[in-house]
């Protein structure tokens, strides 16, 4: 069974930075587009960013463009999300998964809390 294990969340002030990591047991990790998603409190889970298998193409939601950076290390089967200039609207639980998402592979996510 595929597992995604997210880490790196925590509490951050507006304007601050966090770096999220996601390790995977996905066989053939280096052949899949990977993505980050987030679920704000009381809302649906939404797409944040994705990166192609060879890291050539990176796509971002408009709300995070220019502030977040997705990257991956295929040798470690890990995908990262660098979050800069964090705003209160970025709070929520962050998940990684394939893109499109594998419905039965969601991990527990990592919580990002933005406080003043």
C-alpha cells in the first residue's frame, strides 16, 4: 500500500517561512507527477502545487504563486514545499499525493498554523 508521510509543519508568523517534506513508498516515484494539497479549517482540500517527474514543469495555485516553491528528490522519494511570505490564509493541513491524487493514499498530513 502506498504511503505518503508529511512533516515539517508547525506554527509560523505572517511573513515567515516553513519547509514541508513528504516521503513516499510509491513504487516508481520518479515517474510520477507529485503534488501538494491543503485543507484549510472547515473547507475542502485544494491543490497547492505540482512538479513533473523530472522537475521540469512546476505549477502553482494562484494563491501561492511567487511565494511557495515545490521541489523533489527522486533519489530519496521525497517531495518538498518551501513556503515563504506565509499569510493567515495559508493555514491548514498540508498533504502530498500524486497528481491526479491517488484517492486511497492520503497520509495524515502536516498542520500549518499561522499566528500573529
